């Protein structure tokens, strides 16, 4: 039986910048300015490693306390995130056939998209795959290629990439915005999966960065009081990794002996927000309602899983995965067969202390969940999956 392992939680604090990502003068005027003496509201305990404080008052006398395995302060770099997520180890696991998931969660403007994608730039034109401000996804693409190069002559790898967004509870193909919304299907054999998602084969890190960052420009965005460029959708990027050993012995009747089918899914969740704070009306208000509802469904799944775990009756509890498209597509990542890491992004500005507390409360629930990471080796399942991918399916 596969060994259980907990979902790892890495907390990252966004620097105190007044309003979250806003350059709007009128908006900034209503928020505190760091120069008047206010301090960041999120910090680690110097005396007790692993203890994290969120101060809820200006004098730093009242604080919510959390236990945290890994905390990245506001001074941390993009490289620090890559290292503390243990991305090199996760890439190696994916190459060995394991599913890997990293998802970023937090309020709007807490730095999730920057952490995942990095600074917006001309990624389609530049020569280098990774720049200092690049996020987890470009760095993962580079590490993937470096790791593959080390196994050259031993294993042949094929990489395919998909990119979808969940906008107003509809799944859209970011690689081809002209497509109709994608249907989420389910089967006893494969669980939930998407039909007809565009699959792009890539052979270099630069190609992965280019196609994903170019596609990300098509994501639904808008500006409001809390965030000048607020993503209005959840974005899921998946890199499928098919590995075929070059020197494995052939077994009669099959050509799949020794093949492994891993994947890396990186999720940039839309940020939770209160309409009274963001000033959302009309279309933005509708978007906010859908975002908050799907995140609520996600929290309900987490709560149900933890309740089932602590149940003294030992009976199987109902987990409401079907309540949203997001929870359907994260089924394997939460209590399933994936190696999963949550990036809890918080804003260190004092006016967002309450939202930071909520994010960390959610993160503590996620940290209790155990998965059973399993490498996909079954040649029959693998062959069926490969056919589905080539035919436009997404697992």
C-alpha cells in the first residue's frame, strides 16, 4: 500500500505596499502608509520556530497564532519560493510517474499570480527561459528540462501542456479562447476529467514559458479598489510527462513496459474578496460571487475531509467534490494520489490582517489532509489515457 503523506503548506507574505497591487492615488489615500510607523502584520516568532503571528492591532499586542512548517517573509525572493516548495524533488517525482500539484490560495492582491507566473513581460520574445522575477511555473519548466537532460540516453520524455481557466463556474480553454466551454466528465475508472482541452507539445523550457505566459494574457481580468489587475478566474496549468525507458526489456504483447505517466499541475486560484471592500458592481459583482462560491466549496471539501478523518464511527463521510468545477478538478490533489503543496499567500499590510487570518485558518485545515501519492504505471490505463490526450481529453 502506498505511503500516506500530508499536504505541505508554504506561507508567503507579500510586502507592505499600501493597497494590494494598486497604483490608484484615490485608493491609496484611504489606506495606511508604511511611512507613518505601521508595521507588517505577519511575522514569524523569533523564539519558537514554526510559530507564525498575525497581529490584529496597530500596537502588535493582539495576535492570532498559527503553526507553520515553512514561512517566507516579505523579503523572500522568487528563488526562495522555488527552493522552499522543494520543487526540484517534486519535478523528480513527476519524472518518475507521480502526479504533482501546487496551488496558490489567498485574498485578492496577495501575490498569488506573481508567485506562480512572475512579473508580466515579453516572455514570447526573450531568449532566456528564467529571469529573477519569474515565478514558480517558469522555474519549474527550466528544472524539468535540466532533470530530463540528466536522464538523456536512459529515458525518452514527451511533454504536453494544457491551460484552462474556471470563469463564472465555466471551464474555458485558455490556449484557444474561441472554443466553447469545456465539459467536466466523470467515470469510475478515471474520476473527473475535461473533454476537448487543447494540448500543446513542448520540447524546451522556453516553449513552455512562452505558450503558458502568452495564453495567460487571455485570462479574465479587471480592475477594482483592491487590485489594479485582478484575475477573475482560477487558472490550471498542467504539464503531462510521458516517460519511456530506452533500454527496458520488452514484454510479449505490449510496448508499454516500464513506461510512466507523471504530471505537474500548477494552480493560480482567483482571490477571495468582499464586494464592500473591492467596490465590485455589475459584472465584477457577479464574478466575485462565483469566485467566493467556488472557494467556499473548496473550504467545505477540506472541512468534510477533516471531519471524516476525525470521525469516531469510522464510516465513510460524504465529500462534496461535485459542488463546483474547481473541487472536481482538484479531486486527486486533495486526499487523492498526488504529491501536493499549498502556497498560502498573505498580505502583510495591517488593513488586511483579518483576511490573512482567514487564509491561514484555511491553510491549517489543508495541512491536516493526507494523500497517497501513486505513480501511474499500469500500461492499460496509461495507453487509454494517452489515446484520450491525443484525442483532446484532459486527465
